[in-house]
C-alpha cells in the first residue's frame, strides 16, 4: 500500500527526476569524450610510431608492466568505447528484467575492474604529498618545481580514468535503484519496503565497525612513515631509515601525518563531532556538519585507495619486497583494498544516517 510518505513513482515530478540525473549525463559525456579521444589517440600512436598525445607507457605498471605500448593504446580505446556504450544504456534504461539488470551490473563491474588496473598509486600519492608540498614550496624552489608532476600526462590520465570510474559506479548505483523500483537519488523504495540494514539504527551499528577498520589501516601506515622520519627502521633497513634528511623528509612526514589525520577524521563518521561541530571550533561550534563535507573527501580517498593497493601489492610481489628489511615499503598496501571497502562502507553508513528528506521523491 502506498502512503503520502512514500509516493508512487508516477507521482514524482518528472522535472525533479530529470534534474537529478546530472550524474548520468556527466558520465555519458565524460566517457563519450574519452572514447573519441582514446580512439583518435590510438590511431595516431599506431600510425605515427608512437607520436600520440598520451603515451601508454605512462601507465605500464604493476599488472600491466609487460603489456606493449601499442597494445595498451588499443586497450584504452576499447575500454573507453565499451564504457561509453554501457553508461549510455544505464542512463536511458528504465525498469528491465532481472536477467538484463544482472548482465548490466556484471558489465559495469568489468569496466570498473579494468579501470582499477589502469590506475596505480600515482593519484593517491599525489593527494598524500600535496599538503606537505604546498607548505614546503614557500621555502624551497626544488619543491616548487616538483609540483609540475601534477600536470604531467601520467598523472592527468590516471585522474581522468579514476574520475570516470567513480562516475560509472555512481551511474550503476542509480540504475540499480531505478531497476528495482527505488528512488534513484536516495535509494528508498517507492513501496516503502526498504531493507532493514539501511535504517539509521542498523547503519550506525555496522558503520561503526567499518569506520574503525578504515581508521586502523591508515594509522598503521602513518606510523611506519613517521618512524622512518625519525630514523626508526620499522619495516625498512636501518641505512635507508636513517637516510631521510632535508627535502627527503617531506615524503615520510607528509604521508605519515596525512595518514594519521585521515584516520582521526574517519572516526568522525560515527562520532558525535562528525555530525555537530565541537565547542572548540570558534564560529562553527554547535552547527551541524554538512553531509557533503564528510562524504565527498571520504569517497575520493576510498576511490583512490583501491587501485593504489592493487598496483603496489603487485609491484611488491613482482620485485620480492616482502622481506624482513623491506616489508614496510609495500606491506601496508596489501591492506589498502580492505581500507577502500571499509571506508566506502563507513561513508555510506554515515550518509544513510544523515540523508534526510529526499529532494526528488520527498521521502525521509
């Protein structure tokens, strides 16, 4: 039975639904542009002896280390074309049979897996180093010059792929909701029969566990890096651990501090101060924390961590770095896929508890 609180699908204003589909529209545009660019670039690479805008060698790492550059350019083009077709289908598909829905979700999973393999730790490292680099750049010309790495094709290409993957994931979620008769924006069922695990009380329980796991892993990583900065060879040889001086300290100090800060902020996904600004924050004390202020950065980190963990783990296994005096360099990365999943789950639980009234379907 349908109530005023849970309006039937036909009663939802179509203009509100269309406005809410800006994510799908952006995804289709992003992947269509990527497919056109990748196709032209692949042709240019193969016909002009490698004279293309994007050099595929820039992403030959980890699992893709032995893939020839020419093959890589074709793989990029094929992935972009398949992804563009898939997101276009999900954008305009309505209620579909279960078999079609399952096939679409599997296809989206394949595209996301391929995108994850294309990205390594470049983006995550860039995010981790950036705060420390910006501070030190005021005092060091060498560090200011190093900021140019953020404009290099390798970094830009991986950001483009990672953003595209995040857009595919968001579009897939919205398609999945729509195909089972739920609101695309908030996920609530139009018939009012929402899964029990999505209630605020249930989300608070499993979200807390997920947040604790998501905080423990970067805390462990941060401790290893700060230990190196002070000369403690935690998972690293004594000679290497004592070799960080001057500008070299930016790496371990920056990454270590950023990781520990991230671990503390992750706890806010289930703590009271993650919903209401604490008293010591002058000017903000007592005000509610905007949901997006917590959800957006946490989602960015969760997305960047997964491919980084896969890539660094593969590199560590290939290079035999899991030894007594080297495990600290890549060992923590084996936990990053778990970190990504746990942080994503904790963030979703936080959003479920605070999503409020939906601007599209009016529920909540």
